[in-house]
C-alpha cells in the first residue's frame, strides 16, 4: 500500500509538471501569435490533415513511458541523497558542504545579520518587523554553525554561542545599569507632563543627593564610627556628659526638639569628640582625620561641581544645528516606534506636545516687537523695588538675631522666642520669592531669561540672609570666647581645689574622683554654631513640607471639589491650581546645601539629616507635582539651566568656605570640648602631626611651602593660568561658531548650484532644439539610416516582412518635419491616449492605427 501511495504521488507530481509545461507552451504560442498564424498558413498550404486516434494513442503510450523513466530517475536521485547524507553524518572528517554552497550560505548569513542590525530603520509595521526579525534570527542560529568544516565545526559553533552570550550579557548589563539609576522613571514622567524646566529641578535634586551621600560616607566612616567604637564612652569625661543642672530635663521632648540635652552631648556635634592624639588599638589619629575630612568635604564638592559644569558646557557646545527646521524635526522624528506600553505611549505623547509648546514660545519671543523706552523704565523700577525688599529682609534678620541673644540670657523663655530666628528666616524664604515674581511681571522677559533673573534675586535674598545671620552669630561667638576665659579659670581652680583637698587629708585611701557632671565647663561655641545650623535645616524642611501640603495639595482639593458649587470658575480664576515654583525650589535647595557645607564642620551629623531630607523630598515633591500642580502657561526649554544652577552652587560653595576658613585660621578653639581643644588654632594639628609622625626633612619642606613668599606667586600663577585658559576657550568658541557659519553657507551654495543646474539644463536643451535645427536634422537622419540598416534580423517580424513603409509628412521622414523628430530616448510627460499605442522608432505601424501625432512630447518637441 505504501508503495502504491508513493507511485500515485509521483504520478500526480509528474502530471502537475506536464500541466505546467503545457501552460508554458500555450503562453508562448499565444504571445507569438504571428508565428502561429504563419505556421497555420503553411500547414494549410501543405494540406496536412488532423491527427487520427491511433496517433493519439501512440503519443499517450510514449508519455507513460517517459513518466516511468522520470520516476526511476527521481528514485535514484533520492537514494543518492540519502546515501550521501548518511555518509556525511558518519564521517566527521569529510567536508559537509561544497565551496559554492558554503559561500552562498555565508552570504545569506551576512545578509540576515545586516537585516537584523538595520531592522529598526525599516519603515514597516511592528508585526512585520517582529516576524522578519524572528525568521532572520532563526536562520542565523541554524546555519551559522555550519560555516565551519569537519572538526572545527563544533569549535566554531561554540565560539559563536559564546559571542552571542557575551553580547546578550552586555545588553542586559546596560539595562541593569539604567534600572539602577534612582528615580529615572519618575523624572521621565514629570518631564513628559511638565516639560524639561521642571524635570531639570528633579535631576538637580538627584545629583545633590548623590553628592551628599558621598559626603556622608566620608564623615560617617572616618569620623563618627571611629569615635563611637574606639573613643571614650559616654559619661567618662565632662565633654561627653550632661551637666548636673540639665539632667532633670535632658530627655524632655521640648528640650530634644531644640537639640539640647542628650542630643547636644552626642556624636552629632563637634563638642563630643576627644582631643587625644591617637585612640584605640589602631592608634587612629582622630583630630587629624577630623580636620582632613572637613577640608575634603569642600575639596570634593568643588571638584564635582566644576566637573559637572565642564560636562554641561561640553554637551551644550557639542549640540548639532538645532535652530533649523525645528518643527519639521519634531513632527517627523519625535515618536518612538518601539513603544509597546500604553502608559509609556501616553507619556511620550504628552512629552511631544510639551516640546511643541516650548518651541512655539521660543518662536513667539524671537518675533516680538516692543516699546524699548517703556520696557527699560519698568525694568529699572522693578530692580529698585527688589533692592528695597532685600535690604529690608537683611535688617530684619540682623534685628532678630541680636534680640535672640538677649533672650538666651533670660530664663523661662517661650517656644517662639527660642526659635524666632529660624521662623523669620523661613517665612522670608517662603514669601519673598512670590513677591519677586510678581514684581518681575513688569519686566516681560523671555521665560528662560526671567527664570535666571528670578534665581539671581532669590539667591541674593538667601545669601544676604545667611551672611547677616553669620555676622550676628559671630558677635555671639565673640561673647562666648570672652566668657570662656572666666570659665577656664573656674574649672582650673575647681580641679586644683579637689586635688588639694585629697592631699591635705593625709590618708592613704585615694578620694573618689570628681564626677564629670559636676565639673564646670565652657560654652563650647563650636557646638552652639552647629546647633544653630541644625535648627535652620530642620525648620526649613518643615516649612517646605507644610507649604507643599497646604499651598498645593489642600488648594488643589478645594479647587477640584468646591468648583461645582462656587460662584465663579475656580480653575480658570482665583485661586486655580498651583504651578510648580522652579526658582524658589532650586534656590531653596542651593541655600540648604550652603548651610550643610558650613555647618558640617561644627555638626558632623548634619550631612546625614540632609540625606534623609533629600530622599523624602524626592518622593514627596514628585507626588505633589503629579497630583496638585499644573504645567506652566508659558512652557519653555531649560536645556542650559542646569549649568546656571551649577554656577549658583559653585558661588555659594565658595561663600560657604570663607566662614569656615576664617574660624580655622583666626579663632581659638574651645579649651574643654572638640578634637582641637588645648591648641591656639585648629590648623596646628597639621604641624603637630608633621613634627611627630614624619621625618625631619618633610617638616622642612612643609615649612618652606608654607612660606608666604611662595604662596603669593603660586596664587598669581594660578590666576594667570585661569585667565589664559578662559581666553583660549573663548577663542575656540568663536572659531567653532565661524566654522558652523561657513559650513552652513557652503551647504546653501551647493543646494543653490544643484537647483540652478536642474533648472537650466532643460532650458538649454530647448534652446538647442529651437536654434540649431539644420545640424540636428543631419545627425538624426544619419542615426535613422544606421538603425534601419542594422535593425532587421531573423527573429523580428520586421526582418521577415521587410521595411515598413514610411508615410510622407510623418515625423520620421526628413525635410520639413525633421525638426520635430523625437530623440531615441523619449521622456514622456503625459500618458498616452487609451486604446492607441504609438509605434516605436523603426517599428511598422500596426493595421488599423490612424496616422496621428504622437501624444506627449520630449524636450524640444512642440505640442500639436
């Protein structure tokens, strides 16, 4: 049965082949109708008769024998193939593929690889892309290992497998690195709905979180942990013990909220650390580590800020020519066709819409006309009002700080009097930026320029408030230093009296030591300064969160739910939804970071508080923006604002370094608290370490380097080098701008040349055809005669029937109508008339075709 089925299948395949051959023959005979007609006429002339039944039967028998022969040949071929495949599978030493097949297979594999690499650029639908990609990958995986020969086939397959695994590992690792970027999806979502200006704040916040995390690692790992693990325990010495008079209220919440009590005498502040030169079994030099970490905080911050500014400047100068065809690029290249998530598609749609709004605002601002004199007057008036506000806020802070010094000397002071400075500074930081923004409406700047002016004014406000606070605090420090001289004598007399009383008794039993809680101690002005900075930071955190909760969330809830029953439209009118205050939030972040830099030397735990603040602020503000805020009415791009933020941060870093450097170099440290107690200046710890731990020649080298005669020329040389590098960078920028202009002009010239060439060539050819008919007639007639002599052949019907008759007056003859003879390659500008097929050059006109002018014309041919 199986054999019969095989035979039937083979017969069916043979019959299908015969049918296909018949169809081809039939098509050939129909296409060559003239030949069939000629053959038919010849058969009629010869008088042949139709074939009989016997002839048909003989033909069928011949066909059956041919089928059987073909079947036998097919069986022999299949047997040969099976035998060769089994032989190749058994013998691994023989070659599996011939050279031609191997070359073809290699070419196909390379084509499939190229297709896989360029699949993303194909203008196909996603379903077609996926199907073709799967087919190409399957083909490559199946046949790529067959490119090896014999024994090397397995090694080649193993190498290819390892290469694929390595590529997949690198791709997965890149995806993992992208996923490890904190808050990337949150920032992308905010950017898609609110624009790049709002997203730049959250990018800046994430960057600040990373910097503070590194600073916290330095301080926590090199200062706090060694003191806690290897230093003296709590209660072993006066600086680590709460005084006897404060122990009753040391654990009250109100006292702890003011960072007094047990918090004041903890590792959070400067006064807790001991002045022993080495501590623990590691002989860890804690005073030296404290000083070097304090300097490293500023050094690392300075390096990171300058590096970020240089990277942003490099990215801004490396941008392409983005000012040309902005809307066309956004229209045709903005969408990402690989998006498969509906939520991601919605975010991408919102992002494209926002980018169009940004570009429209930029275009409107560039084409705006205004009254120059009125605009200058309003801008001068706005600056005068803002300067008055800045002076008033500075005087208010100085007055409040001086009054707080009188409150500190009083007893039974209320909560407001104790925290008046922090409350006033937080309120000024909350109400002055909106006031500045209202005044800035008179200036009518571009949104990006207006943002920079607003940032500069708020920066001046915060900086003035901070330095006013520092000046008033320095007066308090000077009073505490004068108080320390008195307390120092009292402490010495107390310890001396206790020692004398123990020796005058004359008993052999040693008296109990003096309790550290009973020893008189100084005010420790470093800890006092650290407490003030911690209070400012905590109050700023609370005011920021309360402002977001009340001013954004509750306001949004009121507008959303009360709008249905109100007299006017709350969403379009007052109070409406709140917009995200970019300038206020950025300057608040910069101002807070300046306080961290200044206060971290006096309160090492302040950096940890700031890390928690930034961590919670990212989540809280992202939630508030997405739930309670609306996009700005005038949306704009902030691609270059990050560098402006870095410039403000660099300036406040330098201004934060000055007070710390002044206290290190000028003010004497407290005598009974901190790692530098017992020294005249804090920097003497470096001299002590060099003298005791380094060889003598190193001390001489440092003494020579510290000579002012070398420091002043080194500073001048650095200033000159900075000036030279700045001049060189400006020259490079100008050269880059000139090069861009030249490239643009050259591109426009080439484009104009191409357009002019394309427009002038047809005109020149038309003129040649019109003004030189005689010369062209001769050449055309010669070409026609040559073609007529060479065109007849055995196969063409023209060669068999002879030359076609040429009608007089037709375009193919010379004489009068030769001027309008079409060239051999005719460019058709109009479609031919339906039902009428014009003859080609040198081809006879079919029967029944009227003699009409050829429709359509080439160059130089007139219309009829």
